[in-house]
């Protein structure tokens, strides 16, 4: 079989054919030119800690999808230090129009912008009807074409994050396969959510995944319903669990930290921290965005937490 040759009969280095099959190296994906902005809708009272958390989430999303235009809008912002969701959407639309007009003025044959200006992703682990209504209202009042995604959960990555937070608090083994001994490990988990019965049901799905990881019973309860946490604690103890732990199925800003402390006291158990800026939160926010646009970024592989 003859091979390609260059000058003086020297062989030419040909590009390697793309490796077929599931083990081939994934093609890198960047945000399409002119793609809508990802606008993270952050609930709760704005603070420096909340801003730091939101900035870390969008930083993770940007690292997963180069060229991503990611912004932060606060449901209870003041439009000074913490811009409201409505004002962020308005400003994003104005910038897109200005870029188009500048291109036309410079003689560039630019295509007039069309489609949504932004994709709004609520920074919520589970459904919260009251907060989601406020997000929709802000989008409507902005009069900007924007798509609104669903909340981040339920999802196996959230179960992973809950496991990590419990292990950080000394309430669960970091890796069941390695048989670490943790004297304070819980034998029953209360998964605390906000948003009423719908949120409890959604948290229960992630709770089943967490129970499979920890090999202990996990039951969901509502932080915003009187007596819910205590009732679930009593139910777990009646079934044989004695050393309970409270795992907040929350990212953090959506609820006052004092409510978590009160719930843990009510249940008579220790609590782990909320999910916070766990890396999976940024990846799930990006997944909601890319699903809305019909694009699929390269998935980074991390070591699983068992």
C-alpha cells in the first residue's frame, strides 16, 4: 500500500484519524457566539457571603464552558451593591442591542439579534413555589425575552454534595468502601428542605440516593412547616436510629441560618452545612443553561465520593 509523500519522496505526517468509540477524547465546546447570558437568580437577603457564593458558582460554570457570559441577579437586591434580577436582565438586553448597533455603525454586516437575551437559572436545590413565583415576576416585569429553567435538583450530584458536607461535619464516613470509622457518624439523616410538600417530595428523591451512599435511612422534612423536623426525627428514632443528623437540602442564601440551628435543636441532633458553592452546583446551573440552548459542554471527570 502506498503512503503519501512530500518533497524528495519524504513521508508526510498525516493527521491521526479521530478515535471511534466511547473512549475517544471529547471535543472541547465553547459558548456559541452571541449566545444568551446565563443569569443566576439568587434568593435571600444579599450579603458579602451570598455574593461570594454566587460568584464561585458562576466561576465554575465559566470554567466548564469557555466564552460563557454569566451574570448574577438578586431577588432582594438594591440595584447598587447587589443588582436586582430585573435590572440585570434589562442591562443585558441593552448591551446586546448596543453591540449590534456599534457593529452596524462600523460597517460590519452583523445579524440582528434574535432569540432570548438570557437564560435565568434559579439558585435553588429544590422547588420553592413562593421564590419561583418571584423569579417569574421579575422576568415578566423586565419585559426582556428570557428563558427560565427549572431548579437544580433532584440530582445524584446533589446527593454527592450532601455526603461531602456530612463527612466534613464528622457525621458520615467520607468513603464507605474504605471502612473509615467515624465515632459520631449518624445512623439516620433528616434531609431538611424549604418549599412545602412539593419540596419534601423532590428532596426525598435525592434522599434515596444519599441513603444508598451512606447505607442509613434518610427522610425528608420541611424546615418551613411547624413540627415537620421533630416529627421526622421521632419517626427515625422509632425505627431504630438513635444518632441523627440534619442535612440541609439547601444551597444557603434561600433561608436564614438561624432557622437551621433551631431545627437541629428541635430534632436534638447535629447539623452539616448547606451545599454552598460545592462544585456540582456550578455544573448543574450550567447544565440547565446548556439544556435550554440545546448544546452540550464537555463533562469534566472527577473522583467519585462513595
